[in-house]
C-alpha cells in the first residue's frame, strides 16, 4: 500500500471513530481519487475492520457519489457486507432521511440484496414520500423481494394519477402473490385495458389455484377485453386449468359456458372430453352451448369420443348439425361410421339435413366412407352439385382426386350458371372456421357475393382496398375484438356508407351497448341461419 493511501486510511479511521461525517466524505473522496487502484483496494479491505458505524458514512458517501460504485466496486461490496450484517441500520437510515439521492440509494441497496427484513421499512416510508420516482423505486424493490407485511399498504398506488406508479404497484402485488394481494389486483380491474392485461399477466405468472380461479372468473366478465385476454391466458397455461374451468360447464350463464368451451378447445387436451360429453348428455337447451360443445370436441385429440350422434346430427339447429358432423369427422372411426350410416338409413331422422351438414362442414372422412352407399352417395352428389358453393365443390373435387376416385368427379360438377348482374358484396369476420362455413352456406343460398375472414386485421386491410356494402362481425375475437374492429372501420366509413351487424352469443346488455356506441348498426344473436342474415341486411342496407 502506498504511503499516501496509508495516510488517507489512517485519517479515515480517525474521523469514522469520531463520527465526523464531513471528514469521512473528504477522506473517502481523496481515497477514491487515488490512481493506484491496487493500493486503494487494499485500503478498502482494511476499512472493513472498522466499527459498525462505517455503514452510515459509507452509504451516504456512495449515495452522493454513485459513480464510485462503478469505478471502485469493492467499496459497494464492502457496504453490502456491512448491510447484511446489520440490516436494521440501513432501515433506520431510510426512515430518517429526507434526501432524495440518499433514499434512492438505500432502496437500491435493499433491492440488490433482496432484504426481506427491510420491507416493513419500505412500506412505512411509502406513506411519507411524495417523489414519484422514489415511489416507483420502492414499489420495484418490493416486487424484486416478492414480500411485504401488509399488501393493503400498496393498494392506494393502484389508483394513482401516474400510470408508471400504477404499473409498479401491480408488479409489486403480483410478485407478492398472496390471496390478499391477488384480490386487490382483481378489484382494480375493469377501468383500463392496459392495466387489466397487466394484472391478468400477473395471475398467469403466479398460476396457483386462486389465480386460476380469478382467470376463470374473467370468462364471465361483461368487459370484452378482459374476457378475451383471460381466455388467452388460460389457454396458454394449458391442461392445469382444466379442473378449475370445467366447473363453469354447470353454470346457468350461457355465455360463461360457451367461453369455457372455447378455452377447452384452445387448450387441446383430451382430459376435457369427458366433461363436455357429460354436458351434451344433459341436453342443454341453448343451441349456442350445443354448437360450442360439438365444435370443441371436433378440435380435441381423442379416439374415444362416443358422441350422441342422434342429438348432434339430428339437432334442430343447422349450426349444431355442422359442428357435430365436423366433430365426428375429426375423430372418425369404424364405430362412428356405422352410427352415421344408421342415421341416414333411418326413417326417423331427416337424412337431407344430415347430408347438408356433412357437405357444408367439409367432412371428408364421412364423405369418403359413404361413397359405397349408393343412395347416400347420390344424395351427397346432388347436394354438392345443386346447392353447394363453388369452394365446397372444389374441396370435394380434391378429395376424390387424392383418394383415387376420379371416376366420380363428373357427378359433382354443377351445371354452368348464366352470368348474373353484380351482387351486393358482404364481408363476414369470425375467428371460428366453422362459423365461416355457416356464413358461406347461408350467403351462397341468399345469392350474395361475399368474402370470409378469420382474422380481423386482414378484413380491415381488405375493407380499405375493396370496400364491401355490408359487414357481419363476431364480437369475441383475439387481438382485435368486433368492437375494436368497428371503431377502426368507422374511422373510414360512416354507418350510412357501410352498415355493420355484430353477431354474437353474448346476452349481456353491456356488450350490446358498447357495440352500438362503437358504431354497429345492429346486434343479432347466434346461432343464425340464412333467413336471419337476410333480414339483418334488409333492415340495415339501403341500395344506392
């Protein structure tokens, strides 16, 4: 150690023992300005042998000279050793200081060392601090530590005027993750979409039973963005949420049941099959539930689905029959094939409706299995030839060609139709491909020209480039809801220029009010048929 550094060190020992704060600062500054780094490091190690009061002087010095923690990292290491040995001294310094720089550094020390024992001091100091930067830092430190004595001490910051403070409070309570903290976050939801998503992210991160229940509750929310984001988070979490959310299937709330079925389909786990089958066995009266149940079963991986074929393919609702057909098709087996054939040969069931469902749902496995049943095959070909949209005809053309049945292609070719006058162009937007198939069938029968979109973003681009004369949109879609899409369209076209009808399973008045406020011309319910679409167009579209 150089003579100069040795002299500085001796002076430091004296002023620290005497409690001369100004003197300590002067000599620490002289020490850290020395060019001989090795000698300075030796001196810093020697400082560690001085009494415990060193922590007070050293913390204040580094707080006022933050650069020294970079140029002389051993100095901060020494302080951290002292703090770990006497954490109560740092908490006392935090409580007694009014200097913003000092407080900010003490918070940094607590956060860096994850001092759980200091959290009560942070909570107490929160109430005495008005500086917004310090508040954010303290909340960040609590988030890093993941603990506080009383989450209620953080509750007020969830409603601050500064959005950064709110975000920090959400992060702190989410990191704490106790039932009380989670409930405080849950109570905060419903007024700001960005914060709602941030809160739901916290629940999805915690992933305990209580948080999964909170996410499950979002499926019953009347707020579209909360419900859709909650659905997305549950789907991301996977099979672990199934035991919680299947309880929703016994609810009297139709919308809750439908949204739960949607999530179960997104999770794509076979454990959901049995509870959905049980739901169908109870013969739900609402067609939306039956449709959603069959649509979900069609998405799930299972070779053991023994569907109630008579209840599905013979359902009184067109949409449900299509969903049931697709579910059977996606899990097709010899046993299911025998069941379908029995239904078609029975005089009890309406074979024409079943044929229509098989074709419109593009159920290729069922179609191929029925080719050897002459009467059924003729009925299938007649429907495809005379009633199906050209896209459906093309689909079955490809199926026959791929399966070496090109000898049958001529039987499904429609007669050449005379060229028609320009038709009304209708756009239909829904994230369910099954619903889009239903739109295709209905709008084709009505004679409209149409384009179908699974993604709202794509629809919006097309609307900007090739404006339709009418739009049907779903309410509940990921990323861009039907309400958000309507708002974006209304930036380009007025209601008189482009009518928009929202088609939804939602029964809540709140959603309808929001849709109408966004610029929707009318809200109609699912399930729908061709006649319902025709009436909606006639009510809202005035040809120019």
